[in-house]
C-alpha cells in the first residue's frame, strides 16, 4: 500500500512512496483480477461469463422421447424412454457389435468470436471389458467427446482436416489441468459410474482452444484443454457447427447387457448471436400458379427446400413466406412442416453459392412435424407475408439425419376449402454457413 503522511495530508512523493502489491490466483494458479479474470469464470475467449447466455438448443425428456434426435440401432441395440427417470436408455445386449447411436437432427451455429458452451448429462454403464460409451459435441467426421472404452476414460478430438478420419485420445492419467484423481486442484476424485454433467467450451476460429471437464457441487471443474494456436499448421477440425451425439457399443461380446442413460443436453452461445447470413428465396413463377389438390382440405406441397447432399452440416434458416390465392373470396389453410416426404419430379439448386435446393413441382406430401400454420383468404386487397420472429429462427432451421445422410425438407403446404384452387407462394431463408 502507499505510505500516507497524516501531518501534511499527502502521500510520500513518487521517489519515496512504497506500494505493496497483492496478487490473487484461482485454484489452478492463474492470476485473477478485475482486468484479468481467469479460470472457468470466463468463457473460451477470456470474457467474464454473465447470466444472459443465448440457448441455441436444449433437450430433455419428460413425457416421451422428444423427437429431436435421430436413432440408429444394430445387432442387439435398443432404446427405451424411462418415464420414472425422465431420460432415454440406450441399451445393448451381450452380442458383439451391438450398438445404439443417437444424434441431433440439427447442427449448431458456431459464430466466430463467440464462445460456444456445451453441457451433456448422462449416466454411463459401469466400466467393463469390450464396452465403449461416448457422448459430446461431434458427428461422424469432426468434434470433441468423452469416452469410456473398457475401463479407460478418454477425452477425444475427432478431425477430418487431413482428408481422413483421425482421433486424438487423452486418457485421464494424462489430462493437463485436473486428473480428478484426488490430487488435482479440485481435490476431487471422479466416479465415472455415477451421474455426471460433462461440459466443454469451444474457441474455434479454426485454431483456438477447447476446454472440458465436469460440473460437480455446482462448480465447473476444468480437467483438460486441447490447445492449437501457435502449435499447428491447419485448422484442428473442419467445422465447429456440429451435432450432439450419444453412443454405446460392444466392441466384442460382453458378460452382461449394458445401458447408457441419456438425460439432458444444451448448446449455448455465450455473448449472444447475430445472424449475418446470405439471403435466398424460391417460389412459384408469377406466370404459373400452383394447382392444389382436387380434394378440398387436402394439403399440397407448394414449395419445399432442403440441404444439398454435399452440405448436410450447413446451417440454413427459414425466415419468411409469402402466399397469394388465385381468385376472390377463396379460403385457404397453410402450414410449414419439417421432415415430410415430398413426391416431386426434381430438386433445383438454389445456386452454386448455396447449400440449399428447392422444388415447386411436388405432387404429394406425407408425414413431417408441423412448425407453424394459419389461414388466408384470396382477395384483391392484400397478400399475406409471414415473417419468422427473430427469437424463433433456429426452430425453423433445415435439419438432416446425420446417421442416414438424408436431408429433411421444410415444406410450405397449402389446402383449399374448395376443389382445384391455385396459389402463388415463395419461401425466404438465410444461409449462415458460407
């Protein structure tokens, strides 16, 4: 501290004043101060975490499987909704190669310069020979996850940057921050057979760091960091726009059946998110109205859009739709569906700079989930244009089944109260991935 002379009410001058400097550090030895927050109190870019994260996605299961996840099973694998526990059980019998994989239909929008935080809750089957369990933020080609392979617990980085799949595994004994063996900064010992909250945050920009660990006693325990800046010569993964995923597999026959419990997940953009994509649109030609079904009340697929087969991890979001009925005083019902099966003669590219293709030649539509609906009346007074609220945009994101490599269309369907009516329509969307 500075020395102060009471008799003259002044500090000693610069040549004589002595200061004592106090330094604080977190449990990992990082210096902490107002200008230098540290540890898990800051996000992946070193900004102090606030209480206003923007949730891009959340998943829980209160009454049923929530329909947000694609599921693949093989050779004795199965899933079940565990109603009393409010979670999904991924179960494999004792057969070699029995497997269950669950992956979100959506990939999530990483924005450069924003920390992306991911949280997954789960209960692993207790470790056993020939059983492999995984979960995290990853797909078939890229991502980060935690893995219990037999009795070995790993953090894994999966990358296809080289053109082929490569995985970097770091076993618990080699974690570079807290091994959670009772000797680390937290002094905690991890029991991976118990219910756990796995967290990570991503500073991508192609070259940033990935931190990960577990939340215990309300604290984010930082266990390991994959560092890349100043160390590598290429991006460490192809993209940070990835799905969430859970897996369980028998790598060989096991002694008993096994269940991985999938509980809750969320993806959070820390510091908000501003859409800055490329605007695109598609619709009927003004010279060729779409002829609806001859059966009143039957929906027809007037305009559909979907991701191209070579861009299934792109992020494109429906932002508006426009409708105009032919004639005067005709009544119509519209709805927007996701994942419906559209019978069509062809899909047309929305451009070489686009990840989307569309069709206005659909003849029939079945299935899908309804995202929005409404009514309109044809008249010479107005034409309805429906804009999607900004806070609902990611709900209208184009999806895909990453386990079958199938795009899931968003379709504008229209039905008329009377037979053989016609409409004009268009869809606008924003392509975040460029």
